[in-house]
C-alpha cells in the first residue's frame, strides 16, 4: 500500500514539473525606464435576491444607495470596476432593469449578468 502511495506521489510530482513549463513560452522581457504596473479592474457584485433585496458585495443596500457605494468601492483608482449582477431566476425583470439603470447612470459602463450554462 505504501509503495502505491509513493508511486502516486512521485508520478504527480514529475508530471507537475514537466507540465508547468509547457503552459507558456519562456521569454526575456526588454527593459524600459517608463514601465507601469498593469492592474486588472476590480469586480463588484450586486446580488438581487428572489424577494428583490439588493446586496452589494454581500452587504444589504437600497437601490438609491448603489451609486454612492460604487464610488466608494472605486476609491481613487482610475480604472472603473466591472459590475457583475447576480440574481435569482425568479427576480422580476423590472427589478433587474432598475439596478442596471442606476449602475449605468452612475457612469459604470462594464456590466455583466451572471448565468449558468444550460
């Protein structure tokens, strides 16, 4: 039994050592004095519960509080975060549109709706 476990351990270690370098091409990046750090835009999740309750990153909010909370989340970052709307399938379409209108009116253009694959 121990021999089998040792074999599996060695097998996975060797596979992981050989697989990792094949995930990309090794490159040596050129140097520059004007290099800037790229950061991916943050994502903020707005959840609409079945009863219409709104949560922004897990905290309960009212519809009219969303613009202020989005600006607070953005802070001083020049990149606007992407907004993900996550809602129950039983949510009324009007409630979804109300949330989308508020987000768009607040100046946030990147808006996605979460869904499951059929």
